[in-house]
């Protein structure tokens, strides 16, 4: 539920109202320091007004650009956010959700073979907070829960080294900071660089932008059924590499290239057609660089790969693995994506996995369920970027795979 701030009249979540209002008093103390710093740096008056508006959560359009944002002002924003960000609440499954899923997959028949990510917490959309618009943020939280638990280097840099998954308002602040740093300039302009306190849908691009701003090598892959001639026309329309919104809300302002690819996306061994190509890609993704960990079995392998942010028009989910059922009597093998959906209630999902009853309907998605003409995936490669690579990551590029 949203409420209006009595000071700036910005619409914010009711749970965030007290924190938001208190920030106005904090800003009063900081204003003198900002004015002095501005005089020393001979910054423009227009920028100061823009920064105060941005920091205060105003719904107005920002006129500043990343090129004239002072590093000390950004540091100030980050410092305050580090002290005010809130740990996101969620239903924590005793022992973890993924071990329950492994147990179900392990008992799913001799002919099956599954490969899944390690630890992932399920973050559900809450009706009173983000139902209908918050799935993208919930998927970011799921990927973050994996990165914080499974990767020490990511834990050290994500969200200022806080060690926890922030709530949606805090994530919105982090995304605004990423934009001010110059990440995804074209996409940020479509939001007027403002997302805090808004019920705006986000997608794969915003997920990638947020993680890249911390130095994580987040990659985007586009799957669509567009024809070569249409692709050529789109390329011509872009002109000089300027990205444009092409297919609606889920095709978010990307410059397609073949950079940062650590595995073969051309898939010369692809055995299927249409959406099977996407499923084959996911299988190869999780199968590369796998690690057999404690608790793995012959039928369930734990992959070192991060989960996949899985976007299509209207909704997004998190792919945590994939299952293959061997074909019988000459029939082809069948594959199912294993997904966690923010729209599901965590307690219901937990109970279905514990009872091994009804979990398949909630988690498995076969090729026949993939009916959209376009999908996007986001994943995070190993390692932390520095120096020149950070500048490269500011442009949100993607790999294109045609159906």
C-alpha cells in the first residue's frame, strides 16, 4: 500500500514512509555541505537542484547527465543508502528450498537426469506491496540470494557488502545510482532516471544494469523468431549504434553484439527447432563447468552456474535448472525448464515439495508451454570487472539467438 510523503508529496510504500520522511531531515543537515562542495567545484546551479530532487525521491524528470555527476555526491548517496537499506523479508524454508527440489527430482524416475543451481531463496510477490508489477524485482532478489551465498567475490561487492538481499525500495535506489554512474544511459532515459517509489515494470536490462554496476559480469541473451530481413531493417533503423525500443516492454534498449560470450551460442549441434533451441541453450548452459557437490546424485547434478532471469512479454521468472527425460522406443528426449515463479506462494511451494505432490505443475515448464515469440535471459559470469571492463559494461549488449 502506498502513502503520500507530507513533505514532498511523493507516493511511497507505507512501510517506507517513516524512513523516507526522515531523509528530508537528514538532507537539511547535508545541504550546507553540498553547497560548499558545489562552490569549490564550480558546479552548475542547475545540477545542484537536480541532485537534491533526485535524492529526495521527487517524481520530476531529472535533467542531469552522468557526465556531470560528481563522484563525491554519488559517494554520499551510496553512503546514506548503505545505512538505510532494508533487508527484504521472505519465507525462509528450513534447510533451504533447493534441497527439497533435489529430493523430488531424484525420485522422479530412473530415466530422468537433472542439473540445477545451488542455493536459491524464493521471493514471492506480496499482494499489498508489489503484486502485478514486482516480478522483475523478485527475480533479482532470487539471483542475489544465490550470488550472496555461492560466490564470495559477489558477496563482497553486492549492495555495499551488506551480505543480505535488500527490499524493493532499496533495490530501486541502487538502480538509480547505477544509472547516475552511467550504466544503460539509453534505458535510464526511458525511466527519466527515476524508479524509486514507482510501480514501473522492469526487465532483463534493468537486472543486468544493477548487477553490472557492482562489477558483476551480467549477460543478456535474446531469443526471438524475427526473420533475417526484419533484423536487417532493424539494424538500419538503429543507425550509428543508437539503440531503440523495438518489441515492447520486454525488449529493453539493448545493443546486440557477440562480446562476453564464454560458450557457443550458435549451437551447431541443436537438435530441435523453434523454442526447443531455447531449451537446448539452457541445457548446455547449466551443463558447462559443472561441479559435483555434496548431496548430488547420479540423477541430479549441481551446477556452478547462476540461475537465469527468464523474461517474456508480461511476466518474468527464475530458471534454477533443467530436467531431461530419456525418450523410450526411439522417441526423442524431453526437456523441462525448472523455474521459480514470484507469483507462487513460498509456503505452498514448500509444502508441495515436502509432500512430493503437485510440485511438477508449479516448477516444470516443457517446450510446449513456450508460446511467446520472444524471450530474454540474464545470467552472471564468474569474476569481478575492473577499470576498462567496467566502462564496457555500461552499455547493455546482448547475444541474439533466432528460433
